[in-house]
C-alpha cells in the first residue's frame, strides 16, 4: 500500500509539476535561441554600420554648407554685396520677415535689380552654391530693352536665408565662403535672333543696290547705290557685311551679309 502511495505521488509530481517546468524551460529555450539568432544577425551588421558611420562623419566634417550665425539682416545684405563684387549687378535688398524654430530661423527677403544677363545668372548661382544655406524662389527675369545690345535684364526673386539660434554650427562669426560656378548657361534667351537692321550711317556700298562692272583676281569694281565706282578687296566692308570671295572663272563676287541676325550670302555677277 505504501508503495502504491509513493508511486502515485511520484507520478503526480512528474505529471503536474515537472512536466509544466519542462514546458516552461522549452519555451524559454526557444526564446533564447531566437534572441541568439537576432544577436548574431546584429553582430554581422556591426562592421557595415561602423563603415557607414565613418563615411557619414567624414561627410559632416567636410560639409561645405553652414548657416548665418544670427538673425541680423544686415549680415545677409553684406554677404550679397561681397558676392556682387564678382558678379557686377545693380540690386536692392528688402527685408520681409523672419520665422524661427527650435534650432534655426529663416529670414525672408526680396531681391530685385538689373544687369547684364550673364552677370545676373552668375549672381544667382553664387548665392545658391556659396556656403550659407539660402533658397531662391519666384525668379522673374525680363528684358530691359535694346540698350547695350539687348544684354541687360531686370530681375526679382525671393530669398530665404537660414540662421543659427542655438549654436549648432561653430562658425565663429567668420564670413562664409563664396563659390562662383563656371558652368552656368551663358546664352541670353532674351537676346533676339532677329533684330532691327542698323542704318547705313557710314555710307558703305549697298550690295542690294549695286552692280559689278569689272573684277580682277584681287579686286571688284562696284557701281554703288549712289552711282559711284568703288573698288573692293576680299574682307572689305559693305553695308551689313563684307566681301568674302572673288571668282574669276564665273565672273562673280560673293558677299556675306548679316540682316539683323539672318546670315545671307549674296552673289553678284559682272554685268555684260
């Protein structure tokens, strides 16, 4: 009887106590094995993460951008004036307002002025590519007329200049660097391809109103629009162009004319 009681108690202990403990241990083992696999995967990523960290640190340390040290709009105007020493435009600076967040702020201003197209492009590119973080919006360009050969344009744009509020950038109030880009477009889209033809103020021979009365291997004898005999050699000027070539075999002369942007080649033959 005692043996039966002992065996029953042992079975009950194993079934109700130890079995539950074994199940808990098995679950704990599975959990630890999962954690171990995750740790192994994380450990395998460590070299790559260290490399990425080193690269990111190098980029940050060598970053060529900064922000203004304070919210003084005069500092922005002074910096734009330094840029303009290499651009050469006439500009006006108008402060609009200033906004701020926890670590930085933004000064909003409007810039307008005039100057040669290439100089204006150089001025705008220098602002964007120089060290301070500044954003240009709403650029408006318009031609200012025929003066100086259509080169000048009027411009207006809005400028957002970022400044430091908590000393994130240690710039020691030094003047930020200026970067002029040399790969900007030099083509002026406002320069007309077809322009007004200038008057013949110098009284040059007008090919359209003249005729050839004789020629040699080096000279052309032209009766011009005024009925006067004119002797021309290759590269001599005529109204709107020059004498380009003499063809003795064909008895002709070739003139190259620029009719307000339209290049025209005119051939005159000897009148027989």
